C-alpha cells in the first residue's frame, strides 16, 4: 500500500512540474490524499518497506543520519570469508566501497587465530534512509556493524543466522574489556581503522582505553577509534564520503591526536558517574519522527525510483 501510494505520488510531482507553472493545476482528490499521506508518513515507514535498491549510478545523498543511497549494492549473503547476519532485516546493502572494504577486512580476519572471517550485521536498507527499528545512522550506505563473535562457521543457515548471538567483550559497564576480548579483536580493529576510507570506528570506551594502553607502535589509527555507548557485541565502521557522490555530507573529522584522553574520561565517568542533574525537571529534548521533507530532495526520487 505504501509503495502504491508512493508511485501515485510520482504523478503528483509530475503534475506539479507541467502546465503553466503557476500552481493553478487542480489535483484529483485521490492525488491530494496521496500527497498528504506521503508527507505525513514517517520516512522510516517509507524506506523500511522497500525491498530492492533503486536504479541509477550509485550516489550517496545527505549524511549518515539524514540521507539515502541510490543504486546501492547488496553484500552477498555468504562469501569465502564472511556471512551476512539477520537476513530477515534486509539490511545488507551499501555503497560498492563499503562492500569492497568489508570483503577486504574479512580476508584479513581469516588470517587471525580462531577466526575464519567475519559475521557482518546491519549495513543499510536497499535505499538507505531511516530504519524501521534501531539505528539513527546507517542511512547512507557507508556504515556497517561487525560482530565481536569470531566467525568459525561460514555455512550457517538462514535460521541459524537469526538465532545465533554475538558475544559481549566488556565488563564493568564498559569501563574495561572482559574475558571475551582477545588480542585478535585488537588486531582486527587496528586493521579496520587503518584503512584510509574509514572515518570512524565506534567501540565501547574500555576497548579504546585498552588499545591506548597496549599500543607500542604506530598510534595513528587510534584517532579513528571512537568511544561510544554500547558497541560491545559489535563494533561499527563508518566510511567517509566516496568519490562520485558530491551531495554526500561527511561528518566532521575526529579531533587531532589519538583520542586516548577522551576515552579515559569516558571510562572515569562510567566508574564515577557525574553528579545528577541539579534540575531533574528539565524537559528532555523533543525528538520527532524523521519525515521525507527532512531528507535531501534527491531522496524522494530515490524512494520512488524503479528497482
């Protein structure tokens, strides 16, 4: 129903661009309702129900939390050194650079002791955009979640990919690494962050502090590794805007330096939480639904394009 309404909405756009151009053209009641429905429907419910990429050359529009992708490519569900997980979500799409990056990283992972490759979690929906559940980012086809669970079986069935869980690598609420953390995780994340295409790698604060404390060689990759809430069952890779997407908006680069002092501050705040807000009645910021009008204008075309 939503896609049928979307296709009718194309007619509304087309009518708006024809005729005298003075806006006097009358729309049928059906089209008026369709236009109203599209504008009033949260973008996640529009993009979240599209099951195939759009046509056209691959282009990223907007930013990671307000964007979409045209001509996304699907990561094959299984490869020589990876498997895509949670296939029912239909979130194994991205820019070709992301697919190339993940396959290259998975080949490196297969060289680590105890790893045959990678289990890859959420990437993007077929046309990017806001997701039905979870993730404020992952909208532009440049983000991917990589499981902390070493991939030791690359013949998992679709049902097994739904039921298998990753492992937590933290303790003390994320202030320190836990018993599941290994040096192989460190080597994998170092390789992940060292690729020049990478803008950021998100992981729980204790892992970043551990790497800061143990790195005795080149520390430049640490700048890209950023502490963030959660991210102990997986780490999150974000690529920079690729060539050929002039309307892609990069996130500001991380501050100069290795970021270790910042990570230790996160750690201290976990172990010794700051004093409570002196004004507990202060209203929380209102976060409304993301609407189609909040996204770049090109995302409407991406949404309505033929597969």
